[in-house]
C-alpha cells in the first residue's frame, strides 16, 4: 500500500467545468429537471470511477491528496438532490447579486480552503467561492459579489466572515474534509483544549463547562471567532492558528467567545443583544485586553493585504 497521497489527474478540472456549467444554467434548473438529473448522474459516475481506481489499489478515499479528496467529497455531496438544489439556489442568489454585470463575472463553487478568490482577465472576473456558501443568504452573496465588482469594505468582510464561521457553513466544510482530519481542537500551532483549560482556570475559577470547540477550516480576515448558542459550540478562525499569532491572542478570542456562553443573549426592543455592558466589562478583565485588540486589528489588516 502506497503511503504517498494519491493524485488523480483531471478530477479538479472536471469539477471546475461542471461548476461553470451550473453557473450558466442555474436559473433554468429548478424548472427543468432534464438538466439537473443528467448532471447529477455525471457527478455520481465520476465518484464511482474514483472508487474503482481506489479499490484496485486497495485504498479508501482517505488516501486521496487533499485537493482531489475535497473534490471527491464535493461530488458525493452534490450527487444528493437536496444539497444539489442548495448549490443551485446559492448560485441563483449570486447571479441576482451580480445583475448588471452580466458577462463580466463567472462564479464557481469550489471545495477549497479560501473563502473566495478572484482572477481578472480581459475585463472579466472569475470568482471562485468556497462550497460552504451554498447555505448563505442573498445578503452574503451580495457582500461577496460587491467586494469583487465594486469594493471590499470592513462591513462586507465581516458579513462574509460571520457566515463562514456559522454552523451551516462549517458543516459543509466538515463534509468536505470527511476523509481527512483537517479540523479539530488541535491546530497546527495552538491547541484549543489547552488554551481553554488555562482561560477557564484564570477567568472562570475552573468551573466553566467546556463547550464543543473547533478550528475553522477556512481563513477569515476580520471575524476571528463565533459562539453558537444552540450548539454550545465555539469556532475559532484558522487565521489565528499561525506561528506569528501569540497564544495569549488566541486565549483572548477564546475568552471572548466563552463570555457569550456565560452571559447569553438579552432581548431588547425585539432584538437579541450579545455585547451588553456587563459583557464588555467582563471582556476588559482580560489581562492583555488592549494589546490583544491592537494585535487583532493589525493582523486583520495584514490578512487583507
């Protein structure tokens, strides 16, 4: 059995071709299953072809090199009718957001780590978006498209980052990484369990119950953490799992998210308020609060440039 990751030529380009086909025909698909059904069969056939190659070698999909493995997982996902329809609706939302730029923008859903990338050539922009955005609202698609065709802003970056750290997005990412161990509490540099233990002892007298914790698989540029109340789950952005980021900075972000667990939400004027006065007062208890805020501001600027 080979210990080297298996690379299969043509798999990534196959996905890119089918993604562009989806972009061109997304508006037609909901009313015309004659387009959707053959395409889904083609995707499933590619999955079966990969399965046969692996079977001959006595391997599982876990042996696939990361780009190929993610495409394999994405092909499996879009072979499912519900997820296929979600992808179509996501692209329709993107196309609506791009109205007025017809012919100048092509959007592809990709099983990749970045949230989005763009390549501009001869007056056209090719926008590749993380497949996790299939669950996103028209507002999020609008923020992405406007960032590409008009201008990136802090507000648009924040909207996109928050979507990328949400449970629906991370669930898709988890499925893309089902054949690898790319996501968990132990990052490449920092271990969230160790940091939680230290933060818990220092600021919560060691009595706070540990939430479900994970690093995001994607790199965000402005929002560095998220607490999911319904799941008791903390997601910390992979952009902080870097040697240049001190442990105490990650501890601060984790502390901030744990404060959401402690303070909960307050209902005011038909709105849920998370950052109350009491929350902000507790946040400033962090020993290096000002330094951490300054570092994160500078880090966000570095990630964007």
